[in-house]
C-alpha cells in the first residue's frame, strides 16, 4: 500500500539554511513543513555576521556564493527594504596569483570587482587605513541583518502554503526497513510524514547523526569568536573582509560603531555547548594579529563578541545531500564552517534539484505574493 504523504518535504532547523530551503521549495510548489526546536534567530544564524560576498579560494565556492549574492540582492528588493542589504564593500586579502584567479572568476559570474593597489586602498578608505599591497574589492558586497531576513523567508513560504512549527524537538527519523527510505519524523508534537527530510540543524547535526546512525558524516562542532573592538570615537563605516594570509575575517558594527575581527579558535565543543562568554585571551590575540592589517585596532577596547559554535567539515562548501550511511531521502545540509549564510541559496537550489530531478528550477514568487508578504511584515 502506497503511503499518502501530507508533505513533500520536512525541513528540520529554521536557521538561514532551513529557512532558505523552505522559501525556495514552496516557491517551486512543494508542500513543506519547517520545524525549529527554538525560535527564529536563536542559533548560529543569529550570532552570524551575515556577510554576503563572492570571493573564495575555489571556483566551486565562488560559483555557489555568486548564486547567493544575486539571490540576496533580489530578496532585499522584493521585500521593499524590510530585508536590508548593507553594501559596505568587501576586501579579500591573498597572494597575488590567487587574487588574479579570483578576479577572473568573479567577472565570469557577473560580479563587479576590482584589484585595489596600496594607493587605491588609501583612496577608498581614507579614514580606515589598510596595510596591504593589493586586495580584491567587491563594491556591491556587504552584510545583512539575520532576523528580518529569516522572518521574510519564512513568512513568504507560509503565505505560499508552507507550515512552520517552532518549539518542536526532533526525536527520531522514521523509515521503511525494507526499502531503507525515510518516510517521516517523530517529534515532541507527534509524527509527520514526508518522503524527503532535510537536516539543516546547525551545530545539533553531528550529535543527532551520531546518536541515531553512529556516523557524523565527516563533521564536527567548533567554537567561533568574532570579537568587537571599539574606540571612544565610533567608526562611521568599514569594509567587510577575509584575510587568507592571516586567517582573519570581520566587518563593521553599526550598533556600536565598532569593528568585528575574528580568528579561528580551533576549539572543538559538544553540540550543547553553543554560546560562550568572550575569551579575553583569544580576543587579545586576534587584536594583535589584526592590527597588522588594520592599524585602527591599536589601542582599541574589547567590546563584546559574536560567540557561537557551528558545524564544520573539510568540504569546500559543506556537506550537502544524501549520504551513503543514511537512509534514502535524508538530505544533510550542514558543515558550512561558519559560512552558511552566503551559501544558503546555493544549498536550497542544489537540494531542490536532487529532490525533483530537475536541473532548471523556477522559484520566483508572484508579485501578488510579494505584496502580501511585504505588507504583513511592515505592519
């Protein structure tokens, strides 16, 4: 007897990955259920810098990030400003050969890009000195605000008929023992059935997979600390950046007029160890390293941080899709190593293609749906 499914897909986790999948899947006409254990903006997405940029070290990652860049530009436009895209510009520091290769690939993806020299860096940022001989510059890149982005993505999907439930705990997956194919989930709110399950659980992914399948699929949890530094006089702005040479990343903080700078902690933590207080010694180490690139940081004060663990992997983008050790129909979407925000649109399209078997996906909401969403969010 063939099971009648209420949903085409159940998505577990309403961070940026799950919310974007929910948005894209429903726009493609799929019946979707989105489950969240906490509430919107309560996980790694809420503690993210939400930087949207295209430059990466591999062509695969550049192409994926370019899809995300164009998606978020359009999302901001469709929301009539509710979802803001702060175009502060983005700098990428790397060796000369890498910069030239990245520059060529960005042009291939239709991204406005320049290679700035030391003199042009001084001209571009006269009040925020940058010590570098050259850098990739993406003038249209920047960052977004997690909360309105998540709200717009989820509400747009609900308007299209998607169902969203929060404060719901995933207890186990249900699958047919004969076909080894998933057919639903058991949760604290009961059972729900669908032939496709997306696990977009952020830093809860590894523990769940280990508990139920004894396989972490090559992922682990690592603590992220991006420290905010301030002076007595607030910054009026600064670029977003990645520094491959010094393993640094960061952006401007509009709330305090400060500057975020992060350096990898290398600290592996369990899934239940998500938020932590600022590690002052790590903050000071980051400051010493980053002030070699940005002299503004000399003498700056530690003023808090974005601290949260995320799911890491060795993959250039993340662990995406069905895995050999799991029942069919289970799609993992995790292991983005702190870079999930910019990659979420690519992940959603990739999974949708896998689920539907189609290579060309139409996921654009109608103008009437956009009007309803924008009006409700603005009220």
